[in-house]
C-alpha cells in the first residue's frame, strides 16, 4: 500500500475515533440530537496562547450563569446558552463599576463595562493603551466555558476551540460561546481582526458523533432539530458575513463541519501538518456548516462531488493546489506567521476591509452591473475616512501609513 495512503487512512481513523465513530461495519444508528453540553469542572484552567499570553479565568462561582431561555423560545429551559446577553449589560456594568471602585482604576483586572459580559480588560483610558488599543481579556469561566478560549490583544481577537482530547469536535458549549464572542467582536471597535484556531493537534474534527445518541434528552420534533441545526450554522454565517476580517489558522485536521467553519473564514492559512476532508459520507450525513456552498464555489461541482462522495483526506499541499487555503506555512513558524498577518490586518484600514469583503461576497451571486454600482458607493465611502486621508499623506511623504481603523 502506498505510504501516503497509509498516512491518510491513519489520519482518517484518528479523526473518526475522536468524534466517536466506530469501525466500519459497526456504525450505530444515531439521532441528530446532541447530548447535554459537557460541563467540565476545571473552570480556572489557564491556556498558553501562541503569542505567549496567558488566558486567565475567574472562579465560576463569582458570576452565576444567566438563563436566557425566556428570551429565546427555541431553547429549552435547561440550556444555559449565552447567545445574546445585551439585555444584561446594565447589570454587568454595575458589577464591573463596583469592582473598579474596589480595585482602583489602574488594576489590570478591572472590568471593561462597554464590552458587556464575557469581557474583562485592563483600562484602555490611559494614553499609551488608548493609542495602541491593546487589551488582554479574561473570560469569565461561568459565562464562557472551557470549550472555547478567548483573548484580545493588539486588536486581534483570538478564539481557540478547546477540546483537544476530542480533536476539537463541536459541543453545545463550544457553539454557544463562539457565537457569543463573534457577535461582540463584530461590533467591538477594539477588534480589528478575528483569528480562529484549535488547541492541540487539530483545528476541528466536526460534530461530536459520540454525543448524538440523545440519551436522556427530552423528545423533540424534527422541526426542533432543524431549528437547532440552523442555530449552529450561524457560526459559519457570522464568520463569512461579519464586518471584520476572519482568519482560520488550521493547525491540524479540519474535517466535516470543521472544514465548513474554516472555509467560511475570509483567509485560511494551513500548517504543513493540516489535513482537510468532508467525512460526512462515513457517518451517513449529507453535509452542513456551508460545506456544499463553499466547496462548489471553490473547486467546482465535479470536484466538490468527488470530495463529498469519496471523503478523501487531503494534505495541506493538495488543499493549496485546489484553492481551499491561501497559504501553507511551516509548522515551526505557523503560529507566529499567522499572528503577524492578523496584526497587520487588525491595524489596517478597517472600513475599506469591510466594504472589500462585502463586495467580494456579493460578487459570488451578483451580475457585473450590480457590482459596478456597489463599487461606486463603497469606493467613495472609503474616500471619506480618516484612513484614506492618512494613506494619501503617507504616500506623498514616502512613509508607512498609520491607520486608525476609521
């Protein structure tokens, strides 16, 4: 057997094992209902990010979870989803203000009221911090579970999928927390770019098949399952449509829904050890998280069908050749090089990036004349920004521009 095929089959088996898929011939019937979210007790565990910053957590008991089922009728009362907590901002601001008064305005653990729940950064009102908008953010363990790690530093928001023992297979807690973070990043002026990656050896192995038996879950209708699936798909939609540049740092396997999540980002950078595949045919699913739309447009319908039907695992160099990724970077420098790109974008002309992204996305379905009309508006809108004036001044003065993102 060819060495590359042996390697591919080993990777496929590892991914399927992590997702809880039994050997061929032993695949059990599964329900689309996922089990209750994993509540791991270690809420104070820290995580060392690629840039050396440590993500810290408060004690879970300090901030009780907030039941939002009454505001989201599609959620059952037992889920503690944190999809939209804007209605609780006032209460969080009061708590942060009390903490500020207790710890002093220069305490690096003081809250950042304008960010709302889930954020806690050092005061950005000092002259130096205001100039660079640097912030290291602590995630409250009760509000955002361990399944996702979040840090905001130098205008780059980093989200790390954190179930390495499962190759970062999707959990309910992971989806809820990631959605909440992305919604805030979309409107947070301190966020210039969003970087999504995975902890350990994988980016994301897709859905957690081992949690799909639905044991102990309340009966739900087919329509309930559809609503729940569509709620998860919001992750791919936000990455694709949010006004900030989104970057996937694929450090390992990206298969199934993980492939769809990666391809929904504006830029996809792969480590040399990254692997890509659909995997849906192996468990009798049809494809989700935008994989059908993304693959058809990136590689064409014929190749997309091949990738779905045969479910081959592609190495990084093949993914680059097909146009699934933008660049393949050396493993030993992967985290540093991706972060350098993210920082460059985060400190760029953000209004211009926003309209560039909207126009390119619109070009996938719009006709030529429609895009000309869009460009007439967006081009002149960007010409009204302070960043445009700075760019022109820098060009005339033969220096690098210092953009402010407005």
